[in-house]
């Protein structure tokens, strides 16, 4: 008679559950971005030391804090595997179409790389819909057409996958103004009729492809040119391996009082900078936004925060899209505290400044920016890396937990 080890049985049981649609873990990769295009040079910038040359008026860029997090999707028959940004700040899946061109402000127009685009003619199951596609974001847009095809989220070579048994609608962008990768939205659908079948997370919940109407985001800091372990998104469950128990929750609210739910937004009840209260000029919400590599603020709030940053600092305008960015001393030390529903959520200067500046007493760009049209706080990767965030469609709330930082991640961060 064969005797089975209890731990081995438990391991195979968990493996079976993860592979059969109840919980699906999507592995993310991370790579640094140069978050800022060219900015106007200011005469007040410090002169470099003789043995040091820095770009753009000797202000260091945010290479190690400005990260893009992507995962794999497979589209069509035979499947075309592409990297997409998993974005809690939008709601649909779109991909750059083969032949797509980018018109990024401040840069020359260029065509997308072949391996980052979807070629509809190579998929024998792709169907035309006759519908246009357009998605607008805080700093850009994507526009093109919609098709229907089979979609699988994840990559079988990397772990579990989420397969849709029926074709779903996908946006194919002919023109993009702000990114070089497709986006898979994990937010609430903007319009139930137009978005039906394009909000993949809602389609998965509706057809019960995973057991619970929740997903958990874990983003990991990266100090290399490319990190295969950039974190993961757990569809249908929490992530006890990476996260502690949730320490608090807050209800999801509309961006405006009289609008339906569209984003993973929560009301900001109070703001403090280094324990000093910031007077809020208006109703303010903050948005969970894994698709953004920065923190974006309304202009009035950016001004108040910058005024409280210690040492020399300045708000300058980026050439091209007019976005406001901030330079300050690389060794500036401060903490912004967001208060909501009896929780204190913190964003420190360590999350916003380069980890290892060449000149600690020199100037660096902060990962803070503003657009003249922005009315909300967009809490991108610098904030999302501080917490595990459970997004619950059932209770319409966000729950926050602390990350369990393993030895391997600590060593990688030090490297």
C-alpha cells in the first residue's frame, strides 16, 4: 500500500486549483523608463563638477523609480503573444495594430516594432466589427478599430492562464500618443453597452472564470535594466504569499458625485505633509493606477506639496505635452500621508527620488507631475509598490495590506 506525504498532496491540490480557473496568478515584468521628455533649461540649474556630466541641465532622471509593469496576453489563432500593461486605471484591452505609428509629444513620429503589434491578418479567427475604438488617458490617447478574437491572459510557459472560451472585443490602435505597449484595463466599464465584451475582467467575473470577483496587485521595485520578477496580479483571490492580512479598506467612489463608478477611486479625507495638514481646495479622490509609472496630481495640490518640500525646488514645464514636472534636491526628505476611512497611506520621498543619485546634494527629478486638466490624484507605481491592494468588485471597495519582503527582493533592491 502506497503512503502519500500530506504536504505533497497539499501542493498538488493547490496547483490544481490555480490551473482550473479559481485563482489565476499573472506574472509581471518590470523595466525602467525615462519618464520625462525634454524640458526647458533653466539658468538656475547648478554647474556640474568637472568630472561629472549629467543630462538636461544636470538634473538626474528617474531611471530606477519610473517603472513599467507588463504581463503576457495571447491573442488569436495561432496565438500572438504580446506584452501589455495591466492597468487598474482603465477598463478595456487594446493592442497596437501592425503598422501603428506613435505620435508622442516632444519626439519624432515612428512606427511600432513588429513584435509589439497585433497582425489581424495572421489570425484566422479574427473578425471585423465595423466599430471604432478610442481610449483617452490623462496624458494621451489610443485610436483605431475594434475586432473580435480569442484571448488568453498570461503565458503557459510562466504559470497559470485565464482563457476566454468565446471571442471578445479588442481595440486595435492605429495611432497612439503616449506609450509603446498595449493596455489591459482592470477597471469598471465606462459604458455598459459600448464596453460589453471589452472589459475582460467583468467578462471573466460574469462567466465565473474565477471564483471571487476580486483581484490583488503586487508591484515590486526593480533596480536592473529588466526584472523578470516585477510582481504579479492575482485574479480571483488574495496573495497570502506576498501580502499580510489587510489592515484597512475604503469604499470605491465616483470621480464626480453625479457619475457612475468608472475607476478604482476612493475619497481623500485629509492630507498631511511631514505631519503638517494640507488644506484641500475641493472634493478630492485618489485612483489606484498600476498603468502609470508616476504620481499625477491636480495643479493646485502639486503647488502645495512642492512648497513643503525642504530645500531648493522648482516646477518646470515639459516640452511637447505641457505637463508640469518637479526638480528638487536629491536628498530631500519628506512623507505625504493620505488619510481615508481611518487609514494612513504613505508616500515618501524615497519612492519619488532616484535610489542612488550620482550627486546626492545635486538636483533630481521627482516622480511627481501634473496636467492642467487633471482633477484627481493618480496613484501610480511609486505608491502601488508600497502596498498589496485588493480590488473587490463585489463589495466595491479597496483593501490595503503590507508587502512581505523576502530576502531575495531585499538583495535585488540593494543591488
